[in-house]
C-alpha cells in the first residue's frame, strides 16, 4: 500500500486524511502538512483521519505528538479520528491514547470541533 495525504479545509477546520504506512520515510510529509495548517491563522482546528493507515512507527507517533504540542501552543484543537487497531495499539502502548483527543471517525471528530468552536464564540 502506498502513502498518500489528502487535506481540505471546511469551516476553518483542517481535515487531513492519511493513507498507507506512516514511517520514518513518510512521516516528514505528514509533519509538513501539519505545519502548514498550524501556521495558517485562519485554521481553528486540525482533524487527522487515520482510518486508512495500515502501520505507524515511532516517527509517525512523534509527528502526532509534535502536532499536539503545536495545537497547545496555538490553543487549537488537534483531533485524531478513525484509528485502526494497529495505530490505536501503538498509542495505547505508549499511554498516548489518554493524551490525544480521539474520535471514532472523521465525521464525529469534525462535529465535535465544530461544536467546540461554536461554544467559544
């Protein structure tokens, strides 16, 4: 399976869909995408859909942790969605499943951050 990132903005929320294996060779592309959205002041939240990720190594996890750190610095929600068993187990082993905001799928994640944004207004 190849690696692919597709990103869009909807209602000032970045939706990043990742497909394939996230490893030391592909995680820099994910990092670059995250940086792009965290530098964009118009983006109110970032949702990363990992439903089609078949594998994630420590460099992929480190990239997600970086995204979480940026989100805290910028005071913007950073949400993971659609974690398969492989990714969830990797986060669980490192106890990061309790650190990230995780939703069942991208639609639920989008609804949650949209609701958060409306409550802040």
